[in-house]
C-alpha cells in the first residue's frame, strides 16, 4: 500500500492538459444540430460566420427566428433579415452607424411593410433582462425607460412601481428573458468549451450565453488547452458546462472587429470599413441586396472560402490597423487639407461652442465622467475632454471602456483604436449602469436627437409608420439617469417640435440644447427651453434678425433670454482639433 501511494496521488491529483469531453465540431455541423425553426437566437455581433451559415442552411424557408442582438446595423444580421428568416428583432439600435448614423434600409422596408416585428430596449435594459434570465429571478429593477413611449410599447415586459422600500422613487421592472440558443464568437476555448471572450464593454453576448435555455454554440479564433485556460482564467467569461459545441473559425467576426486582449498569442483585427460601406450601399436596393447575399454567402460554401475571397492582403491589413499609432499614418494624408481649410461652417460653430458649454458645465458641477454619444454628440465631448485635460481638469470618457482617449483620423466612436486607449474595459452594467445610474455617479451625458421638443423630450425611434430611425440604445439610459444631459443636434422646423410624436428619451434631465443656430437652456425651474445665445450668421446683421431666423426654424413659441448674446467664433485650436478628429468630414462636413 505504501508503495502505491505516490502512484495513486499522481494519477488522482495531477492536472490534465485537457479536461472534459471534447465538443469540437465543424461550424456547419454545429448549426445543423442546434439551430431549429422558431427559436429565439441570441447573437453576438461578432458571430458573423455563424449567421452566414444559418443563411446557407435556411435560405428559401421560413424558420421564423426571433433575433436578439443589441446592435444590428452593419453586421451580417442585416442579410439574415433581408432573407426573410427573422420574424421578430429584439434590439437596442438598428441603424447603420459607420461612418455616420442613418436608418438601415432593410429594417426600414421591414418596418414599413410590417414583415418583421421590432422590439426596442435601452442598452442597459437589454442587458438586465438577460441577467435576470441567467439568475432565474423572473424580473429585475431599473431606472431606465421610465416616462418613455418605449416603456408603454413594452408594457407586457416592463412595469413601473413605487420603490417598495419607501425611497419615494419610481422604478421600472423588467421581465427576465431567456433566449433558446446563444451563438457566440470568442478568442479561444478549450475542447470542453471554457471560453475567453473579447473585452469591449459590450457584454450582452456573455449574459445571453448564461441566460440561454439550450446552451451556447461557440466559435473561436483558436483552440487552446485547458492548461492555457487555467493560466488565463481571469479572462474566461463562459464556463464550459454551458457550451454545446466549439468550432474553430478564424476571422469569424468579420466585418466586425475583434479587439486585442493583451495576450501575445492573439492578434486582433479592426472593422472592415470597405466591406461595411459596400454592404450599406447594397442594402438600399432589394435586388442589390439579393446579389450581395448570393455573392458573399450563398456562393461561398464555407468560411474558409469566405476568407479566400477576402484575400490575405486584406486580412493582414485589418490586423495591421490595430497598431496603436496607426492613426498617424491615416491622418498624414489629411493634414494638408486640414491646414488649408479656411473659415468654418455652421456645424463646426455648433461643435466648438458645445464643447465650451460642456467644459463650463463640468467645471461648475464637478462632473467626473463624460458620456458622449456617437457622431455629432460625440465630437464636442471629445474636444471638451482634451481641452479640459490641457487645463489640468481630468474627466473620464465612456463608453468605449472607462477613461478612453479618442484617436484622431477616424471619428467612429466604436473604433478599436479608441478601445485600446481605455484604462478599464468593464461590461455594460458598469458603463451604462454604475457610471450613469449608480448612486455615486457623477456623469454628464451628451446625446443627439432626431427630433426634440420644448421640454427636452427626444425622439430617436420612429416617425409615423414609414420611418424607424435608430432605436433608444444608450441614449435612454443616459437621459433617464445621468446627473445632467446636453443635447447636440441640427436645427430645423421638422426637428424642433412643440411635442415629439414619440418619446424615446424623456426630457427631465436634459438641461441644455445646442443646435446649429444657438444655445437653449432650461433656466431656474422652467421645464421649457429659453434661447440664451445665438450663432452669428454673416448674412444677418442684428440680434433681432438672428432671433427671427431661429424662431423660423423652431416648431414651438420660443422664449428668448433678455441678455441673449452672440457666440464667439471657433478658435484655430478648436477647429484644428475637430478636423483632426474628423478629417474626412463625416460629421463636420467640408
């Protein structure tokens, strides 16, 4: 017995290189086994190869999938919907976002012709419902969506109650959700399915996996050993017991990016903007979209064929752009145009003035977090961040992680160049939750608006039965719970309304509105905006002429401050920084 002890100890307690049964199978087989008609499929935005395989296997049929995906525009999910495979979309934002936000034509046609049901949630609520589903608790409270028309539309899954513990506050209750199957693309997994996922601040993929009734279909860039998983257990977000299958599919996220995770073993890659723009163009016409799907999905028999079609040079280029100073090479050809551009346009005037106002508000209230949105609402926040920093006042930017520093050359908020500068990469609960709605939050939100009314209510969702704009996304979380909110938007009579037809973001916390014509503020306890500053127009001479022009482009009876004055022109530094951030004029124009 004594002689056998070392043998027993070694055979019993030795850690094995791989543990658990192998679940490794080809992707096509994984889809064939697990994806069934009528399912609710929770899709990670990176699961592009899985979506393409679903299209190949179900093309020409009516499987009536419910698709759960937070951010939809610019992904293969657009092809899935155009193919008629989706009966219902559950989402936070369904617009195209690159290079600038605009309604996606495929979703517009589905909305207009009632061929697909749309169920919209805020980013935080989308996540919280999955968390409640994963925890098996039935429902979960939130501050988001209270007072919005989105809450009314989702009344079967959202209720408002008084805080049962007597705080006097209202709370929203979200019904838990449990998709049938989650399809996730990740960095790596061992054969059993312990999975290392990308860290981008968007974690609905992880909670969707944990909430799924029938497990998780995982595709990965690389298969690793269980030994490797042990050494990097802090990066494992999906444990193997949840996973049904593992398929090795490099570049499966394309055209979506996969950010670097700081491990030498993995090379990330960036958004394929060329592909995104071609897909965006094709989606404008149903026939062109049919041809696109035929070329890039149906006539491409496997993901390996898809990669061969993309070509090695393109794939290497997408990897190379993750170099931390690649923005310098992108900016260099634009420098001459930036320097030679004389004067300034109306949008640049708005953004520079908005930046000054944001800096003023941050200093007065002592805010520690700036939460700018995408595009026109992002650039003034970015500019304010750098100018405050120069003056010795530090704030943290979100949502591309906490404390990111926007890179020049590309104003796309979700650029991987921006992600790589973040000081923390937590999940949505930290970013849209703790940073915005938390008890110790010190957040100034900056959002855009499709339409806005005199009380600050914003419509970013739909206009009548013909147009679905984008969805409430993170804007509702900000408007619902940030300490204070600034809106930055183009002004016209069609956008500035007496009352918006649909409330996506309630206006109570929106205190400042900055348009292409002036600054409007809620003074004292007045719930309505007052014009406090106008932007000089070289075609007009007097303050009275400017005010009349602003009134002509405003759909409500405008209040004007007694001491209303003219804003000063953008400084050369402000203009140079704005143009360095957006050298091609995607948002600021030329």
